[in-house]
């Protein structure tokens, strides 16, 4: 199951890779500067409760998708498949595991909680990250000729 979750994330990582290679926006420094002792970076990040809520919505969406009947589709692709015509995606994907839906829901719940916790930590460290980025930018400007 972990392998399935990891493999399903690979396309997202592939889509994100070009974003890392993009040149830095010249307004970056102006956008992420401390304002009134706060952190613009931390303010730009979603709150951990928003992530948990998005995880709940994702869980409900996946639950609804698992209820979609796909038996006829599977049988049209593989006429010899032993799949009832009214089989749902959850039944086909679970391959007879009665706990499959619960496992998927547990995985999604754990993922959203871990992501919310990571976001909380990132928000707490945002001012230090901003200072480091400003220092790095200043050092690169001094080290590299224009």
C-alpha cells in the first residue's frame, strides 16, 4: 500500500520539478519581508487546520470515487475478468479485502495530519528561513559580478 501511495505521488513530483528550475522572481525579496514583526512567508502558508480540512475533503472525494461502478468497464477491457458488472472501483482495487476502504481512509488521514504538522513547523521557522534567504541573496550579490 505504501508503494502505491508513493508511486501515485511521482507525477506530482515530476510536475513540480520544472518549478524549481525557474529563475527567481525579482520581487521575491520585497514579497517576503518581515512586516510588523510578523512573517510574510508564514502568512502566505496555509494554516494547519486548512490542510486538515482539505484532507477531510480529499477523503470524502476518494470515498465517492471508490463507489463508482466500474465492473462493466473492467469486463470490456478484459472479457475474462471475474468481476461482477456492478463492482465498484473500491471493490476492484481492494481485490476482496474488506478492510481496503478503511486502509485508504487511514492513509489519507495520516497524510493530512503529517502535512498539517509539517506546515505548523514550517510556519514557526519561517522568520529564520526568510533571514537565511536574505543573507544568501546578499552574499550571492556580493560574490557574483553583474
